[in-house]
């Protein structure tokens, strides 16, 4: 449903996205994660046809991303989405349905279904008098009035209260069940783990890891075993070669080890000291653990350096070669994404609000 090959977007000498390649299958939820300035928003704007790539090929729903017909197959939700505050949710959504030439009876059915699923009441209230969560739900409903095949959401749950956040995430999972393809970015990695089939981790404009959450954990994370004993196992004999040191936890002693062989070594050492293992807990690395490890690795500069290499299993790894360090803008997620398009790029609006 989405094919991106060698995507590169530069603003003058600054590379916002560097040679990114990924694909998203029909009916899949695909997440883009990374620190501020990683290139997530620029990538999403290219997919939405709002920003022209400097190089590379981008195809969405069978059309090049700059084809007008593609936009009829797409629903886009920017991170900041101002609404027409004098309108009500119903009048606002009907207005956008008219722009897509959706018949009124069909539009009303879609709007009602979307607002019901998003649990949005007060549909005749002026938008300027509604909460941020209600506005976000209306913006999400707006992305669905044309019944798109592909949805591109930039931080859909950003800044929302926990109840509204859970509602938005549950709705995103429902979209997958209806066969829609969703690409979204998020800073909260728990949201990504709970919703996404696959993710791409971006850092300094590059995709540095890509795959299922479990696959990325397996490749980049480390499972550890927390072994609790009723005595402190001596660091000799079977434990002599392990870096782990027992630490007291209440009336027990915890030793953290990397393998089941090491667990057995702790058991043997505890038995030699007249004790035994009373509990074993396995700790899988969270996506956040892996993310912090990956983005903490040295990266080539954004102005120079070769594209990221791709390992044999399809996971993109950060290159080890150096490069001239670039200066990342301190505000906003990506260069040129502060609401105004860079004058050196070609932009087209997905909806009238992007054109005003």
C-alpha cells in the first residue's frame, strides 16, 4: 500500500530525511518513532503529498505521492490541526465531505459512525467552545470523511488526557480491523507498542532500525533474568566469570544474569552456600529501552556521510563511519515543519486549512 525507496529531503544544506526505505502493507499499522528532529514529520508530509522529496520514490495507494488522485485515497492528520472554531462538529465535517464530493446522505452516515466510535457528544456545540480532546476527535473524523484507504497521523494522541488517549488508540486499532492502512508517529513508545504491527526508529534523519516490535527487541535488546535467592551466592566457582553481583532486596538477594546457563550457575552457587533459588523473573526489554539504546549510538552527520547500511535481515543499522556533525533545529520535530513550508520545496495542500 505504501512504498518508499531512497527518500531524501533536504532544505539547503540540511538533510531532514536521509535515504529512507520502507514499505507498509495493506491493513497494517506502521509507527515512526524517534527524538525531536529525527525526520518523522517530514516523512509523513512527503507521504501526504504536502512536501516534495528531494530524491527517491514514494508511492501511496498505487499512486505517486504527488498525484492529485492519491489525495482522494488518503486521510491526513497533522500534529497541530486548527479547526474552524465558529462551526459545529457536524457542519465542519459536512463542509469537508462536500469538498470531497461525498453525497450528503453518505457523508452523514460516515460522520455519525466516526463520531459514535470516537464517543464524541455535543455535536452541535461551537468548536471554539470544545476541549482539546474533542477537537482532536473531530480532526480524526475529518480524516475519514472521504473513506480513505491510507491514513497518515502525526502524533494523534499528543497532549490528550489518559481517557481520550485510550479512546484514540482503541480507535486506531479498530481502523486496522476495517482494512485501512495507518502510518503514524508518536513520542510515547507505550502507544506504539500497543497499536503498531511494525515500527521504524528514526534518528537524525535516518531509519536506524525497522521491523516488528518483538523483532527489534530481539535484535537490539537484551533479555535478563532476575534470580532471587535466600542467601547471598558467593562470587566464586560457577559465578566467578559473571559480572553480576548479588544485591539485597528485602530479605532476599537478587542476581541479574543474561542467560539460563547463568541462572543455573546462581542456583549452584546458592546451594553451595546452603540456600536456594526462591524466585526467577524474566525481564524483556521494552521498546523504550531499545529506543534509548539505539538513538544513543553515534550517527554520521546530516550534511555528509553515506546512507545507512541495511543488514541481511532487513534491519537498517546505523553506519559506524563518522561525518561532519550537523546542527539540528531546536524547535519543532523537523526542519521546515513549523507550519510554514520551506520556500525551496514544492507543497500542495491536502485540505483547505493547509492552504490558508
